[in-house]
C-alpha cells in the first residue's frame, strides 16, 4: 500500500507499518475470547452502539478516510489508535485504562 500523506506533510507514515503488527499486540484476556472478537466487533457490540456498523478493514486503512486525523491526534497517537482498531483482539483491562 502506498504511503499515507497526512496534513503535516511529513509523508513517512506507512499504513503497512500498522497492518504488519496487528498480531504482535499482547492482550488476550487469558480465556482466548479476545482473539476471536477483534476491536471493531467488540466496539460495535457495546451497549448503546446498536447503530454502529462494522466496516471492512480496507476502508479503515484507506488514507482518504483517515485524512486529517493524524494532525488532530499526533503521529504516534494516530498510529497507536489505528493499530488498536485493526487488532484481531478485543481490548483488555490495561488497554481500557490507558487514556
């Protein structure tokens, strides 16, 4: 996939950097359930999120759909958030405690 060009103009962020590390994030609940659920499905299943829909990972990885977010969040926080969202695991207690 080609480089993500943010509003900041640094252009060195690669969407592949995020997708390659999805499985590397530790954080299964210990019961194995987190690995099957994934962050997107977990988030959509929360109470009050009945009208949220799951979107394809390609939509989330598309730089057009992420335009401006890196500027608002900062590069490191942006990468961390996208990694978490694309992770095949649901968040654990440590993830949820991290602001």
